[in-house]
C-alpha cells in the first residue's frame, strides 16, 4: 500500500483529517527532509488520532454498536444524544457507496479497542 493510500484510509475519507495528516507530514519533512519514512507516517496518524480525546462510556457503547452493525436502525434511543455528538465530532462517519452504511472513524479504532478493554476489566472487578 502506498503512503497516500495509507493516509486516505486512516482519514476515513474525511478531507479535513486527510489534510491534518498531510500537514503533520509536511512539518516532519520541513524538519528532516525527504523522503518521509514509514515511521513518520505512523507517527502522524497517532498524533492526529490523539487529538480526538477521551471516549466516554456512552460513546464507547455507541461506537461499538456502529462498528458491529454498520447501521443505526437498531440503535437504542438512549444513545441518540451520544450519536449526535459522535457525528458532530466525526467519530461516526456515513458512507454512501451503493447503499448507506456507517462506520467508526479509523483514527479512533485503536482508542475504541482500548476503551472496550477498560470497560471489560471494570466489569470483571465489580
């Protein structure tokens, strides 16, 4: 996979995030020159994903539902507020390629996995 393909996939197709990733890499190139190594690309993805902040319990439940179902049709009404906030923050993305489906932004996928593990640990401790 080429560097640009990797960046586009990491951006989730969200142009602002793609530009943020490119900006990170341009800053790196200005400091160290070209070519940009793969490690710098991974660092840019980590940096931009860290800007997303903390995932709260309601958001984690919502994102897990979206990731599993790729649909909002079966979403519990109690999560509608979390859905509105997640869509405003581009944590949940809507895709229209043949049919409408929803996905968790790729930049937060590892953060979601981490949050789910933390909730699982918390459940075992209680």
